[in-house]
């Protein structure tokens, strides 16, 4: 495995589940303890979109485990040659008599306190998606797909009864709070997922940040620990990159190096 892929896998593994046990009526899938990132045989293009990259990590990690067999992955369910949905993973536990349907989710959310309800406040950094939208899709589309007539034939070939499958979600997330609200309490969400903060562009263009070094990771690198960045840039250089993002109404993620062993991650939002 190349160095960058290993860093991404380690980032995936170290990202906590967004909640523990059960929330929204959805149970979290727990990784077996014997998984080793170094032993995983990663497939797929390193340039694939973040979601597909995370799926390849999930599959490779489980295949390296002694606890699970991956029966199938990325199953396209079709009706008259039209895809009506996709099932992420079908797994078999090798330590107990249980089959699983697992949907994988890996997200980055910022907390917008302007929303009235707490769980409404977790949104994508570009305001194009939200936690509650994803939960709705899981509960109303992705999990019910298992019981569609079109899925039955596929499962029969695997000798799997949909009624015997336990449905769980592996929902990992990195969360970013407003910088001025970093001590906020989140009642339902795993606080271990808080990875950094977010600020408005005008805050970054002030004087508080001009003495540090920065790196703007591509989206495939977002899960990686900032300590692995190799090419740090001055404030003046990164400021020009940020201005381009903001003009395009995109919220960049930045890593900031404050000292040899101190790093911060934060989004600069355009809205």
C-alpha cells in the first residue's frame, strides 16, 4: 500500500461513529478489534470520489479481518435495466450465526446554530446536504431496498433470506463547530467526532492567522491527520487559494500548523 493510501485508511479507521449504539432507530456497525490498516489490500482508484474511496477501505479492512466475510458489495438493484438503488455491503459474521446489510456513510458536517432544533444544525459545509436528509434517505430508501422484489432474486443466489439480515449503518463523521462555540454540548451526537471548527471568510482575512503555515487538502485527503501534510504554505499563498474557493461559493478545509506538534483543522465557509 502506498503512503498516501495508508494515511487515508488510518484516517478512516480513527474517525469515530457519529453516535454509539442506536439513534434514529439505526444501529451502528462496530468494527472488529483485529483489523489492521497495514494488512488491508486496497483496491480502486486513489482518485475516486471520497465516498467510493471510503467504501473500498471498509471492504478491504473487513476482508483482512478474521471476523467477517464480505458476501457482496456495491450491489446495483435494477428493474428493467434501470437502477433503482444500491446496497453497500452484505456481510456474514464468522463468529456468530448472523448476516448483515450494512450501509456505509462518511460525512463532514458543520454546526449552524441558526437552526431551531439541534439535529437540524448539522449541515454540509456548502449547505447542500444535512444529517437529517441523510438519515431520511437511509430509512426511507436505502434500507427498504432490501425487501424490494427486485432484490429477492439477487439474495436467493447468495442463499440469503432478507428477513434474516440484520440492518446496520457504519456512519462515521468529522464535525466542525463554530469557533466561538467550541464548548457546546451535543446531547445525541458523539462528541469524539468533533475534529475542528469553522469560521467565516472575513475572519480568516484578518490578522489572527497570518503568522502560521497552511495546507489545503484535496477532498480525498480530508480524513487524513494534518501531521502528514508535506507541503506547507504561507498565509499569503493560501489566502489566494481561499479567495478562489469563496468566489466559487465553496467552503475549503484548511490544516494549520501552529508548531511542530500542534495542528488545527477548520472550514472557511462562504455563506
